[in-house]
C-alpha cells in the first residue's frame, strides 16, 4: 500500500516520492519503460484514452511522446516537493520554458520578462515569440509591486527568474504574483537555481514552476531534461503545448533524473555551505570588486532570499577589478578543479566568463572589470579555495 507522504518533511519526501514498490514486485525503484507504441485491448479502450486526452486529463498512457509510468513517477516526485497539481516533463529545461510560455501566449499578447533571465530563454522570446506577434517588455529584477505600472490590457504572462542568471539579482516573487493573480495574468518562474528543495514557487503564487532538471535535480552532468510543475488550471495548456510541440524526455534520462533527485537535499546543503565559505573568502580578496550571491548577508537580495528560501545553491557570480584580457585568461585557462564549462548543478565545480551587458535592456550593467560565474561543486572546500588562489596568482603573474 502506498504511504501518505504529506505528513513527512521534504528530505523524507524526496526519498519516497514517485515510487511504489508494492506495485512493482517489491523492487525499490520504478522500472524504465522504453516505449513508443502503447497497445490497446479494444476499440472501446482506445476511444477511452482519446477522450482522456481530449479532456486534458492525461491520466492514461497512449503514446511514448506523452510519457510513460517512468515519466509519471518523476513528475509525481517533483510535484510533491514543489506542491503543485501535476507536472510536465520536457526534453530539456529550455523546452519547459518554451512550452510554458507558448501555452499562454498568442499573437497580439504582451509578455513581461525579467531583464536578468537565462540568455537562451531571452533569445527564444526575441527570435520566436516576437516573430509570431508577441509584444515584449523587460522589467528590472527589483521591480516588486512596480510591475503594476508595466501591465498593459493585453499582458497575458509575467516571466520570472530569481535570482537571475549571471547577475543573481533577487525578485520579490509574491509582490508580483499577487498583482498578476488579481488581473488574471499567468506567471511562469524558472526555479532551477533554487531547486525543488529550496524554493516552492507555487506557494508564492506562481502558476508554472520550471526546472532545468539537467542541473541540480539530476546532479551528475550527464543528461538533459526539463520539468514544469503546474497548478491545476495551468496543467492542461502546458501539457497540451508540450506534447503538441514534440517536447518529451527520454526514458533513461527521466530515470536518472529521478535517481539524482533522491540525494538532492543532501547535495544542496553541501553546495550552499561550500559556496557561502568561498563567497565570503572571495569578498576579502583584493582582486574581487563584487560577489553576487543572495546568501551573503551583504547582498542586496539577501532579505528576500532569507524570507522565501530554505537554502541556497552553489552557483554565484563575481566581478573582478579591472585587469587585461591576458590576465583574465591566465587565471581561467589553467584551473585544476573549476573547469571551464557552460552548465552547472552537477557534483563538480565549474567556471565560465560572463558578459551580462550583452543581455540587459531594462538596467545598464556597470562593472569595473570582467565577470565570472562559479559553480561550487562537492569537492573539499579547501581544495577549491586553493584552486582559486592559484588562479589569482596566475592573474598577477600575467600583468
Ligand atoms: C537558469 C536556467 N534555466 C534554464 C536552463 C536551460 O536548461 P537546459 O540546458 O536543460 O535546456 C539553464 C541552462 O543553463 C539555466 O541556467
């Protein structure tokens, strides 16, 4: 018999959600269904699944693209953690963003987007949504209740990401969702930084919470997957848009993401603890002009983070004091542990140079020197500090 998990803490829920050994020969983990075709016993059964799909219930399984019991196990687990109605799995995080936006937007509608959103999501809005007649306005991350002044009669969606990509500015989510709800505007939130263990967007009034499961949920840098957790009202449009647009996750990736999810709370605690130690160490370095990490008490977004979040991730930004391109490259080219790479959320540390000024339109980006994004992985923190220390020594030596 399935245990009622609602009375347990999130750490316990993460271990037990989305699996039912009693329905699976006692095996602890759910099976991986490799599937395109689903067979029906009769015309009546086939017609029943057509009705199920047409009504938007999506209870049964009809075709591989719409998911299998493996997908449902993953969706149920993330939904339990984030507190939504149901979730939709997509082939990657960007797919979950695109499906969630197109679910609620048509030609002639207006979309409000936070200025610090993930670059490829911005590119999707600029290159595709604009092409199909959606009007777009960017708002500053600190807008809060000031969002009201930007709303137009045709505003249909407000898109949020907090902290924002590259610059890590916090947005007051409840201040925005309160206004959006009152006006019937849908809100879509990118929760990849917080992850389902540190932030529950739907409890703060969001309609669709998107996670790039590619990052912390899977946690091992070996797959691409996205998931959109929805309110009851938002589920049908997002599910219909995702499956109608061809977004679906492969069975092995879904299984591995569910496997990764089991250790998410433990991993997040360590990412937070190590990142905070390193962020504080960086704050005291003469080469560093600014550390952008809302878990730092001195960060402008700290009060909002503390109010709404249960923890922080291992991802943050720094701005260096002015240095030459040669010095910057000397530092980043030879890191032993912080390897150069675009992703994050895995067990290992990463670094990438960032260029926030290329991706801002509502707020001008001002910085004395180049910027870096660090992902603090699960290595020992002294080893990571040593790696950064040697990087700064190379920067000076290249002067
Ligand atoms: C904040 C954020 N959201 C979404 C995505 C997109 O995820 P994916 O790479 O799985 O498409 C990324 C990827 O880097 C990201 O950083």
